[in-house]
C-alpha cells in the first residue's frame, strides 16, 4: 500500500508539473502541488522504508522528472504546443527616398520626435537641436532606417 502511495504521489507530482509548464505557466497551484507531491513521496519513502529506499526514491525522482520533461516537450504533443512561427514582416520606411540636405516642414511638434513632410512623404523625424514647432521649416541632417534627423532650416539666400 505504501509503495502504491509513493508511486501515485510521484505520478501526480509529475503530471501537475507538466500541467504547470505546458498549460498554465507561472507559479500556480499546479506547480506548487506538483512539487509538494514529489517531496511527500520522498518523505514517505524515507519514513516508511528507511534511508536506502528514501535515497533511491529521491534519485529516481531527480532523474525521471527531467527525462520525462525532455521527451514530453521534444515529442509530438510538446511540439504542437510550442510556437514555431517566425516573424518575417518588416517595417516599410520611405527614408531611403530622402537625402541629407532635403528641406521640409514639421507636421507636428518635434519634441524631439514627431512627424515631418519631405518630398511629399510623411516620415518620423528627430530634432537635432531641441524642440521645433509645428509648421517649422526643417532640413535633413542624416537619414536613418526608421527616421530622419533634422535641424531648423537656414533661410535660403536671395539673389537681390
């Protein structure tokens, strides 16, 4: 009877730990219950059958649990539960159509980031020197993959 209780506690402990890792991740009742069931099985083995049986039960549990987890998650059921998709999407940016020296207008306040209009394209812009108000004339200093770095535009030289 006691061997049956020990084996039942080990099986219940393993099932609760699998439930914890596979279905309801986090520190929940299933994980704590699984750990307590395994500890109770080892305690009963030490208490009822002595030192040798207790050590044997502890070693069996310490070896069996990781092996069962490995085969469970590497097996067909475990692979079906895991996320195997890859993200292949990328952000489309129009910054490759904008060059240093291009002039535009701030569509929103650049504090220091905001929207700007260059060559008919709306892009994310970062002010190099502090805040710039909406409607300010700006000039591109550098073009990056996701945004452009701008500064206040110098007034155009007049030919008079």
